C-alpha cells in the first residue's frame, strides 16, 4: 500500500516530492517503489527490493531518471548487497555499486557522506571457514567519481586478493599456524604488481 509521502526542496533540483508504495510480495521478499518528482529535473523511478531465504539475504536499490532536464541525460544509481551461504562452509558476499556519471551524488545525495564520495567499490568475496582453516578470494574494483583525480591517483583494482590461514592445537599446549595473503594490483595507468605476505605462528600455553 501507499506510505506517507515526503515533501522537500533542493537548491539543485527545486521542489522534491516522493510517494512510496510498499508491496509485501511474500514472507521472504518485499518491494518498495519510490517515485520522486524533481521539479527542475523530472521523475526518478526508485526501487528497493529485499529478499531473505535460508541460504541468502540481500538488497537491490535502483534509481533511474530517464531524462534529467538540467543535465540533458539519463541518470541512474545501482547498489547490490547479497550474502549467499553455500554448502560445506563456503560463503559468497557481493557488494557492488554503480553511478551513471561522476556528479550523480552531488545532485541527488541525501547526506554529506554520500555527496562527498570519491569512488564506488565493486567487491565479490568467496570465503571458507571451519575450526582449522580460513580461506578467501576477494575481487575488488572501483568507479572513480572525483574527476579531479589523475589516472595515477586513482585506486588500484585488487584482482585477486587470495588469503589462507590455518591454526592447529597440538598436545601439551603447543600451537602451530600460519597467515598468508597474495594480492595483484592493476589499473589503467601506473605501475601494477603483486604483494605477498606469509606469517608463521608458534605458541605454547603454559597454563
């Protein structure tokens, strides 16, 4: 059903009116439509979709303004957050965002934190955990929003970041383990390369 509307104003967009509509699709999922009228720009079609199951939970946020009259272009923002619990102790986490242009948050952000964003991160992490092992494969990329940054000042993509650690408790208080990581750094301009770290561990419990 319809939710309470929001009315406001913006120095960039003029009068702003949002009329949310909530749909309880099923016990494990719902959808909120948030059409927003910007007096100077047009109508933004906002959507929030959420899901929750025994093995997965996530949120998809989408904003799409087909034609911004001030920018004379389509404007959009997408944010996906999803956690998928896989069999045998594995898990997949996805946190990815995309904006149609570098000035999107300057024009549409609700707070100072979003409006000052320098870049958006796209990340996928596959991980495993049990009583002994911790394993991970992390892929990370960034969309740069600050156009003042030169190509050599922009963040590196981490493709991939692989991590592994193991810990074993032997008899008589003796403990052995290690912690390791291998990361590849790439970007369009500038030097790329690899970084590796290996830290063995030894402990003895005197108690």
